[in-house]
């Protein structure tokens, strides 16, 4: 039995590792295509992208791991069935359950590892990747002056050139607008040509201008004086130095992101969930008390000497506009005041409803993340129960039919997971219902496939279905002939 276990483990671990990294690569490529415009042209160092991709690969594990378990289990059992190894084992008296036992142990170990990863590693990976992605997306593009286009990348300066020589350093027709004083285009420098160079530490840009003119409008001493002093300076050579420190990647403090639900473990999620739930209940209780107090304003409607009316006598007033009592106390003023209170209460109710809905959605995000820690582990078990017996039934290995079947089941699993998560955010389902709906739907399918595989059922055998169809059609023909003979 030990040799059998070693054979099954060798057949299972290889496809699992291959499919796992293939799934990670596909998910990573999907991310790059989505954010390619935010990453390209920023002039960042290679290790920044390497760090970002490393943390992103860690965040994709919750999607890649169940898919790898499903696909590798189908491939392993399918290959053993295709090469008649399962037939040989069964003929030797070894049941399918014993054959699958090493894979069951590995899948259980993966489920435990997945839970540890979700609770301890994934929050850190989310914090590092999302904070770095935020900084990269908000980082300004790399320094690049293009011909005929006003370049505004340098703070307080706008530069335009007419032409750039092939060496990439000699510029023609240079215009530099200086906006450091924040008073518009009052300082302009023109030069026929010049050269640009970046200092070795890449902190400054040095422009050497030749044969140019500087135009500057002085700030008037008297703001009411419409006249302005104008200064024009000619030069043969002028050196301008620009600060490029703004092009360095600025890292945001990670403490600002730590309260996000993706960056928390189970204990932290429980703490935040309890705090948000308590605050929501408190706000609803305050709204209820405020709502009651607002309607009590109707007993204090002021119209003439309305305040002098005793409370028991005012309660007998029915706000009948046509009554004499209403005329006495100014029915129009009472009606206007009542309408104002109704509008105010309506707006307050609408605002409170929106606030409660937003707070409930925020609370649901933390509840979703709490259950996600467990659903990832359980999904590995459920998809294994589907993949291993299905591979033994279809008896096909490789990346052909197993890939199609696994992708089909994974798409169904992923779509139901997204649908359940959306229902939880919208308040249609509770968190324990929406987050477990995909696993609970696929679990009976896995159990059914396991039973069919252990009993050597011809689940996907077309000949068996054809024979059953012929029996049904033969039975219907015989019934039809019997009814014709009786008539």
C-alpha cells in the first residue's frame, strides 16, 4: 500500500503544482491588462514592479488554489483511468476510496493551509499590494518632453519645444512658462535652441538655453494702478535648473489602509464587526427617539396665542380647517407649519435611511471577509470531491477534457460566489447564507459523483444512456401496439 500511496502522490503533486502556477499566471496577466495604463510610462525601477507582482500573486491564491485542486484531481484520476491503472488496482482488490486516500490527505492539508494563509498571510499581502498599487497609480508619468506638446509634469512650469534632435538632448524652439508666483503667464522664456541633461543623482534637470529672451511682468505696487511694468532681457546663454524630486515614488503610510476589511484577520474582523454593529444599533435607537420628538412638534404649533392653550384642550383640536376653532387659532399658519414639519421629517427619514443602508453595507463587507476565511478551505474540499471521482469516471488525462470540465465547474462556483456576495452586500441574504451558497450547492454534486465513482456507475457512458433510451422507446411502442389491437 505504501508503493500505491507514493504512486498516487507523485501523480497528484506534479499536476497540482503546474496547474496552480498556471492559474496564478493567468490571473496575474488579467490584472496587468486591467491596469496596464496605470503602470506603463511611470519610469519606476524594476524592483518596484517585482515587489508589486509578488504581493499580487499572493492575493490571487484564494482563486488559484481551488481551481488547481479541481483540475489536478481530475487530471490525476483521469490519467490513471486512461492507462487502466484504476482497473488494475480494483482487480487486485483495492477500492477507489483507498486509491484516493493519499489525495484526500493532501487536500485536507491544503484546506488547513488555505485557512492559515487566509487568516495570516493574505491580510498582509493585501495591505502591501493595495498600498503599493495606490502609490504607483497616483505616481506621475516619467519625465518626457514631446515635440509640439505643452509639458506640465514639472511643478509650476510649462515647457514646449518645436523640435528635438535625434540625440534626444538638443531642443529647438523652446518656450518655458514660469508659474511659481501663481499669477498667470507673467514670466515667459524663449530660446532658439538648447540642451537638456539630468544630473547623476536624477534629482534635477539642467536646461542650457542659447540665444533667447526672457519676458517678465512685474507685480504692481498699487493694485488699482492699471499700468504694469514690463521687463525684457536678452541672453546668449542661460542655465535653468528644475527640481525632479516630484518624480520619485512617494510611499503612503500603510497605517491609513490597515482598517480596511481586506487587511484584517479573524480577531480583528470580529472586533470591527462588533463595533460597527453596536454603532448601527445605537444610531437606529437615536433615530427612533428623534423621530418621536419630531412628531411632538405638532403639539407646539404656534399661531397667535396657541401656546397659551392648555395641553388637554389642544389635544381635542383635530386640525379641521373648516372648523371655527381652526379659524380662531389661525388655520393657515397651523397648516403651513404642519407641512414644514412633514417635509422636514420626510427629509430626515430619507437621510437616515441612506445612512443606515451605507452602514449596513459597510458592516456586510466585514462579515463577508470573515466567512471568506472559511469558505476558501471548504471550497478546496468540495472541489476535490467533484474532481477526483469525476476524473475516475471520464477516464481522460492531460489538459484536454479535464480542463474543460474543471473550468466549467469553477465558473459555476465562482459565479455563485459572486452572486451570493452581492446578495449579502445588498442585504438580501445574511452573510452565513450568501457566502456558503456556492459550496453548499456543489457539495451534493461532489457526494453524488463520489458515490457513482465508487460503485463503478456509467455516468458519462453514452452507450448506457442509449440502451436506456431504446428500452424506453421500445416500451412506448409496445404500449401503442397494445392500444391499437384493443381498438
